[in-house]
């Protein structure tokens, strides 16, 4: 597992590589008169700014909980991923706006220069993508997505520049920009959907409620569980709250053992923070949510 410190380091490296190459890319786009290179330069400039912001927010995300943020600052990392995605969407719109006129009225480009910049682009962005590819934080995954798209984009630029070199089909330069943008928008859409789901506190997709309930009843002395709520702070740390029902004659020591067993079971389901309320068998759950759950799922309350 990649540590938070390693994540910060990888994003930092990706930022500096991307920013330096963006400057070179802008110069190269002007010299070669290539709309695909200039479009990618605009895209990379947005990447550099958003990756830099992701780096700052990733550093902020490791701060400990305090009176203002009682769950800590982990969601700052998710905020970085959200801003990153929005920057990509904006950059994609700019690329489409600039590419369409070049499809209608193709212009001559410096083919040799395109080939050279494509090779450099593949190497630089490929290294940065590799550095961030092993991260588990959604912020680092978003950065890695940026860089992977850049690598694929430069591969496409390389192939296109070779074709243009032999055919002079300059319209391919504009068409390539559109294709790269469509690919970017498709992946950003998927990533943005996941980010929004986490912000809306949707239960993580890898959590199986029924399996958790069965394991707790089977492997601990708990009678049953209900009123379960699971959410993720930023895509890696999952939090859970629930009510655990025990026998009426359970002692305090037995309840301690049950709590320990339940936490141990949940740790195997990647639940990093657990809050549970203990209820005795003849005790009625006092919350409205519990009453609604009991009416719709009575088996959760009686697991003898």
C-alpha cells in the first residue's frame, strides 16, 4: 500500500514534470504550428495547475482531526480530485473550440517537429504516469488519469505525425485533437461520477451489507445488527455506524468481547472507523430510522 507521504511525493514529481514540459510544449506548438500540440499544451497547463493544487490539498489531507474538522482533513484530497476533473472538462471544451476551425480549414504543420515533441511527450508523461499509477487515493488516481491520457495523446500525436509526414493530410491534426478530447471526457465522466458519489456519502461499492451482517452473527455473540450506515471520506477510508443487539443477560465483559470481535470482522471489510451502539434484546430502538428499518426488514432484528 502506498503511504500518504509517498502519494504527496509522487504528485509533487508529477507537478514539476508536467509544468516544465508544458512550457516546452507551448513553444513547440508555436514553432510547429500544430493545433494538436497547442491544444495539448493548454490541456497540460490546466493539468499543471490542478496537479499543483492536488499536491497542496494532499498535504492538507493528512492533518489530524480538530475542533473544526472532527473527521480530519481527508476530504481535502477528494476536493483536489474534484477540481482536477472540472479543470479537465474546461480544458476539453477549449480544445474542441480551437480544433473545429482547423478541421474545416487545415493548415500546414512542421511534421518533423511534431514527431520530436511526441517522443519527448511520451517519455516525460510516461514516467510521471508510472510514478502515480500505484496510488490508492482517488486524488492520486485522478492525477494518474491526467498523465495516462497525456501519454496516450502523445502516442496518437506520434502516429498522426508519421502519417502526415508521408501524406500531408493536415486535417488529421485537428481530427486527432477531437478524438483525444472525446477520450478525456469519457474518462473524466466516470471519475467525476465516483467523486460525486463519495461527496453524497453513497455506500462504497465494495461493501456487502448482507455479508457483514452474516459474519457478525456467525462469528460473534451478537444476536443481530441494524441501523447500519457506511460511507467513505475520500475513497479509501470507510466509516461505519450501527446498532448491535445482544442477549439480555450479557455482562459488561461479554459486551466488550462482542465489540472487539465485531471490530475485528469489520477490519477485513476495509472499515477503518467503527461506531456502534449496543442494544439489549428486549430494548426498542428509539430512532425513527430504526422504526422504518424494522418495518421493512424485520429479519435484521431477530437473527437467532
